[in-house]
C-alpha cells in the first residue's frame, strides 16, 4: 500500500525544543542570578531535564495536571539551590519567567518547513504529540508550520492516551482519513515514536539527528533518517 499521509512528532522533530528549553532556562537563571550556583551551565540543564522527564511522565499518566507538574518541577529544581516550601503562586511565577525566555527562543528546525512544503502537495500531513493540543497548536502557529497540518493535530490530553499507545497513532491516521498502512510516522524518540508507530501498523521512521547515543539496535521495519531532508525520497523508497 503506497504511503498517502505523514504524521509527525513535534518536539525535537519539527520544533527545536531542546535548544529553546536550554536557552530559556539559562537566560532565566542568569536573570535570577542563579546560574553561578551550579558547577556549570550544562549541569543546570541536565538537572532541569531529568526532573522534567519524571514529572512530565506523571502528567501523562494522569497523576498531575499540566500546571501541577510545572510547579513540582520548579520546586524540585530550586530545592537543589536551597529554596524550599515555595507556594503555588511562587512556583508558578518562577516557571512563567522561564517560559517567557523559552518561548522567545522558539524555532523550527531549518529542514522542517522546506520538507513540509515539499510534501504538502502529495501527502496528507498531521501531528501526533504527547503535549497539550492548545500548546502545540500555538507553538506550530508561532513557528510557521500549522498551515501544513491544519486540524490534523492529535495530542495526548485531547485523546486520553499518550504515545506509545497504539490508539493515539490510530487517532492520528483517522484525522487524515487514512488507514494505518497508508501512513508514515516520523519522530525523534525511538521507543515512543518509532516502536510505537510500528506496533500500531504505521510505517515508522526514526529521526536520529545524532544528538544522543541510544545504544540499541533498530528493529526490522523501522527506517532511520538523520534529517528531514531525507524523508521525501525515503517515503517512496
């Protein structure tokens, strides 16, 4: 069955989340005169991201609200600097300061818009993401990519399940009006994106931009690309 549609992950696939997150955190820490409290900037970023992984997973599992996990991330991070007992208002205000700096650094990867523009005439395009639908639509609009996916944006908060659950990938296919074997999925996380999409019956493409060493073999049926520039030819290969 030829591929007729392509679904994309957003963060670190179309959108350079890691760069904006790092810029937002470090700019905020400098503004708060806190960056020198860490051995170096890289240590601060690693701590922030490790805490984020734990609390965002709790949000996806329904253990925390989106706002709640933001507050808990802030409290745990600042506790390493000796700040304890922050109120909800204080934690939310600190996180909001980080968000202002992070959002100022929002940007699509350089290969994202040209490839979406190239694919749009021949494929139905959409998004499947574990983040909130309002946030992802706002983000895609801000970086100039929403026009390519339109209403085909399926997110965990709206759907009720998160990747790698097969149902969210199938909901993405339904948003395109296509069967799973007619749809490709492209994402940067091997287990959540590539294996999840493959298990749901989609054509799975793992986007390995080389930012991290995953240390595992790629199973049969999952194709690896290192840039979105490779995708158009890979879809027909």
